[in-house]
């Protein structure tokens, strides 16, 4: 069984980079990671850089938006608001760190 490993009592940091495959963390991959951690008995905390995004993309057209967005605020869309600044991530507090894919 692939991915059958238990994560009972494991604490996992998930580092997001915004929300959207072209300008952040890929949404489905990020949600699947959070779900897999929970289903296997682990807990997670989401983190993201608190800085402006380099690019904001209109995902319906694949073109760049002129507006500026914040990576932490955009990541909160995936984490339902429960995201901390990346600077608060402390190595010894977590058993693993996951970086979901995307171009952000």
C-alpha cells in the first residue's frame, strides 16, 4: 500500500508559497498533503514567507496581474487562515517539513 506509513504523533511543518499553481503553491497538491498528514494521525502547521509575491497570475488566462499580493495572505486561502510567518518556523519543533509544488 503506497503511503500507508503512520504519522501518529508526528508534527509536520508545511511551507506554502501563495495560492495558485502559476504564482504560488499548487492548491490540490497542498490540500492533499494536509489531508494525508491528518488521515495518518499527524498534525501540521502551515508557514509562508510574509512578503510580496513576485508575480500575480490570472489563472483563467495565464497572464500576469498588475496588482501586488502578499505570499502569507495568499497562503491563508489554502490553510483556511491558519498560517504563520516563515520566520516563526523552528527546526526542533517539527519532525518533518513539506514543500508542496507550484511555481511560487
